[in-house]
């Protein structure tokens, strides 16, 4: 069994409308699902991805309205690394960020910036065989669109133990601080950096967990494997869009292993993704109560022309 890189990355926001505006309006991702945190249905869970809601491009946010900013420290992933197609794409994004008033740093190989709440991003050109995972946006030429996850950077409480679990249990390969998990379709890296001398505080702009990807067929086998390896995980949890197991690696980062089915379009037509709140069947009887607590979010594609 080989994990298929990153399935999704989940972070925290304190301001859903601003979050939607940045990730759809600036970065050009598609809002593929508005739902709720199934462990706390009083708050949004927003999913951004490519045009089809594919695993490998799925950046998600729990919204806790008014949440205080988080603080980085040992035991967290802290930067999202996304692929772009070329050096020309890096130049395009530097120009777009500058036009939108987003501070950034640029090198020959990357562009780095943060979202309005401080979540770090890096855009990087990589020569990999992974299928490009693009969203459509009228202001972003297809050749410059984001193409899916390349990896994350993280801080560990116990870097050696973090590497050991990734290599010996999850099948990662690599030398030095960077390890790659690559399957038959996709791959992604995790790089361990020396942690800051501060205490980790989860809050707005911080990554809650990272999810490694697998197939529907192999997901139960991964559950058996990690537990047989001495890792204490949750049971397999039905998340309606996919199935999940969770465990905390020795360095403190919360991991998930998520499968690739049934996906976001299994009960909503692809053309309707992100337009209404989608609830799993066990929460549907509470729809009126749940929606009354949520901040109304307009369809970010409302008013787009048919050509766009």
C-alpha cells in the first residue's frame, strides 16, 4: 500500500466571508462544499478545491467566528505548498498578489505569502507526473491556475520520532528534513523545520490537521495497519464525502488518512457544488436549526457569464 500524497488540509478561520473572498476571489479555487463541522455542527466547514472537488487540491476551513489568531509552535503543520505550472506562473501570481495588496516574497523557485489571517502559502514549480487539478476563474488563465498540493512544512516536538513513523509506518521516502509520500496517482512532501521557541496555540490562520490520501479499497487496510503498528487511531468515521481515521503523530501533528470516495458530487450535481449548505443525512433533520446559526454566504460564482 502507498499513500496518495495529501488528500486535504484543514485549517481554522474566524471570518468565513473574508475567507471565501480570498480563496475564491484571489487564489481562484472553487468553493465545492459548504457544510458544517460534523463534530460541532454549529460552525461551518468550507471546502475549496479544483473544478471537480478532487482529492489532492482540497483546502478546508472550520469557521469559529471571531476566533483569535493562532500561534505557531512545535506540533503543527504551518505552511501549505501548492504547485503551479511554470516560472511564468510564478510571475503571474506575484503580479496578481501585488495588484490585490497581498504582501509576498519571491525567489526564482517560489512565491510565498499569507492569507488575511496569517496562514502561510508557497507556490512552487515542480516536475511531477501528477494530474493538474485546476479550478476555473475568469481572471486566472488556465496555464497559471493552482494545480494541487505539493506538500506542507511542519514543526515537530520530536523530529526523529516524526520521521520514524512516516518512514516505518506510512511508507514515506526521502533524505534529510523532507519526506515524500507518493502513490500510483499523486504524491506530496512534508518538510520538518526547526521549531520556534513558542507554544502552539490553535486559532484563526492555523492548520488543524493534514490528511494523507488513499483509495476506498485500501482505507480499511490502512486502519488495520496503523493500529497493528502500535499507533492508536480513531475508528473509521463516515464523513459523508469520504471516510477518515485520525491519529496524532509523535511530534504532535494531527494526521488523518482519508479515502477518495464517494466525493462531493455524489449527491449534488457538479454544476451546483458550493451553492447551498450540504448536510450528511444524520444532520438533515436539524437543517433549520443549523442554518439559523450560520452566516449567509453568497455563491462566489453568482453573476459569472456562461463563457466564464
